[in-house]
C-alpha cells in the first residue's frame, strides 16, 4: 500500500548494511506471474527479465542482536509449504523475535498524524508499542496468509509483534513517504535507531502536497469538509481508546467509497 512497507524495508537494509542471504530457486512454485508481473530491464545494452521473488537478507551487528530482513510476497500457491519453509529458516538461525510491518488504506483524516496499529505477544512488548504511539489492533476479517508466520512462530517460543500504518485511501500516492516515516518512527522506538533526515523531509513535502490537494477537493465539493470533520472525530475516538468507537454516517461512508473508487480508476 503506497509502497510504505517496501520503502521501510529498503531503509532498514541500507541503515544496517544488509547483505542478501537467500531467495527462492523456483519462485513460480508459489507466485502467479500474471499477478506479480516480471519486469524487463536494460543493463549495458542487454535486455534482462527480472522475476518477482521472496528475498532474505541479513545484517550482523557488533553489539546487540543480528537481523534477518524478509521481503515476502503473498503466495498464490502452496502457501503452507511457503510458511513452513520460512519457519525452518527461523529455526536454523535461532530467531528470537519476529516483527511483521506493512500498510493499509483506510478512511483516516489527512490532518492528523498517521495512525499505526499493532499487536504484541507479551505484556512487555505491548508496553513498548504503547510508548511508540502504536494503538492496539482489534481488527477482524480478511487478512494476509503471512500472519500464519506470526501465529506459528509464537508456538515455537518466538516473540511476535505487528505494525500496520493506516494511509488515507482517498488520497493515494505511488510512494508514500509519510507511511514509511511513521513506520520508521515506531520501529526506531522499538529497536533504538534514528530516522534519516532525508526521509523525514520527503514526508513533510508529501504531506504539504496532500494538504493542497485536499483543500482543492473541499473547494470543489463542500461535502468533503464535513467528511474531514467526521474522520477527525472518528480518529480521535480511536486514539483516545474509547470503549465505543464512533462510526461514520452511511452517507459519508458511501461518498468516501465512491471517492476511493475514482482514485483507483485514475
């Protein structure tokens, strides 16, 4: 979603000096290449086809724990084998903690800091999430098969946590640096590393662009002002952890769905 998870992973790999460790020898066993499209690159005058793949890289630290970074595409086939293989990697390297992070589109206000929700497997990690301004996730419904990794890793005695940044679904951008920076803020608090100034500046510039687009939308359709106000109230109720979460009116929800659909259609 907005490449926020991928941008965050790239930042972590660069910051910690990660080196590629492994990738699938036959990714076609797990991925449908009509959905994950191969890309054609030109390198030194030669045409090369790059095939989508799952890749693991690692970083060895002089102090503290080492890291494995997993870029995991959602499998279309043999998902149980895919998950079991990842868990075997965990066993091989003695993984102690697993963190899943990513992004989702949702009806959240552009005027507030991006919301990050998450879960943790024990009370100590839950306290750390709260310190990092991560709200508890109460989501139920369709999800990614990758969550089986967290579920089965916990059964293996591995601590688990998840972080999901919520992006405005009606104001989409190709590369969401706001989402990347917000994830990095949460991860930086958990793993004690700084946020690069360049990433923070990109996020500020993008937020200003989003604000200008939103103001134009309000001028073109005054209903959007009412929607913004309702989204802000809805957001504040979630951040305040009220027992009864506010719901948007059916008219507002319909308008936002139509708006999101127009964005998807370009």
